[in-house]
């Protein structure tokens, strides 16, 4: 199903604060994931940045406001903004999340991004319908990403999350953007076995992997639990899970997410080498010269 998609390797999520450093290290970065909604909010002011990225890297696009989980139907006004942007960028694929999405024209509506959806057959149907509308309009591969969540909706007939993702992708050509860190953090917070989750998930659809480092919450009602903050180095446990996934999936790309608390670029490039070496150890693409950070395998 995904044979025609090119192998990308190890890439980084674009951050405006790191624009110059990302361009300066283009030889060490295999691809860049472009945050769709940041650019939609800043154009035409960021047109030069878009041109820089398009001419310097292979790209994929990643959004947060498609609202693919909205039972009211696809957000067509947003789609009409998204489609020409993707036409201009020409990414190899685009992606969004398994969440509620947002409420258009509502200042508080953005907070529905990352909100859990019920893991039911009916909700899986909602995703399939909305994803098809977006894919038909944009005409490029669409991936959907599992999220970090703070609760699970106790709906009658609720499916396990991996079974829900199976059902959501069943009978479609859509792929999975597997956020391994989100699986890891949800497992810590809710006490399930992340490897059992992976065994049950549709890894045969996993085209891209996201990795990041989160933080343990120090105060408030969630004290002691973990959050997906994209602010720390990728834990060894997450790299071990990536090493488990890669030989079981048609992985084309591993993406490092770092949205805040930026370390030196050399540290992020070392994490890319870990990702690249894991891919190479399973026969996916070439390695590059230079030492990588050591990881401890189980």
C-alpha cells in the first residue's frame, strides 16, 4: 500500500526559532516536518521561510486543526485554506491527530486539539468519512496520529485504542503516524503494557514515527503523572520501542519533536543519528558518519 512512498530517514520538526540552524545543518537532516497551522497563521509573512524549506529539504506536513473527529462533518472552510498551502509546499504526505479537533471562529476552540475521542465503532466511521473528504480534495497521502491523553471516555461498547485505530483505518488507504512517545507516556499514566499495545496496533500502516521527551508534572491534580511536552531528550525506553516497531512496519520516516527548551543543535542531530542507526540496523536506508548517543537495549 505504501510502497510508492519514498524512504526519508530521520528528520526534525520545524521550529521558527531554529530556522537558521535547521538550514545550516541541512546535510545532517534527512527531511523536515512542516507545521501546517503555524504557517497558515503567519502567511504571507512566512513565505520566504516556506521557500527556504521547500528548496532545502524533502518535506511532510503536520497539522492540528483538521478536526477529523468532528461528528458534524469535515471542516470545509479550513480545508479550502489547507489545500492551496499543501499545493505550494508539495509535501510527500500530510497528517493530523486522532482527536476532537477545534471549533472554528471560537477563541477557546483551539483547546479541543488533543482532546480524547470515544473509542467506538461510530467514532471510527466519523474519522473515515472526514479523512476521505480531506484526502479527495488534497490528493496526497494522509496519515493519522495517536495522541497523548489525560482521560479515556467511558463509553458503552468502547474498543481498546489499538482496535479502534484498526477500525478507523479499515478499508481505507490512509496510514498511521505512530507517536511512540505518546504510547509510552499513556502507558506510564494508565498502567498498561506499551508493547502489548504495539502488538495489537495496525503497525502495517505505520509510515512515520514521532519521538520526543516529556516531563513528569510537579504540582496540581496531575502531580506525578507524565505529559507529552516535547521538551526533553528522547528516553531510552522510547528508543527501545522504536527498535521494536521498525522491523514490524513499513516505516519511511522517524521525526524528532522538540518544541521548547531547545538544546544545542548538536544534541538534536545526535538523536537523529540514533533514529537513523535504528532504521539502518533493520535494513532501512544508509547510516551517516558521526557518533550517536548510546541507548541501552533490553
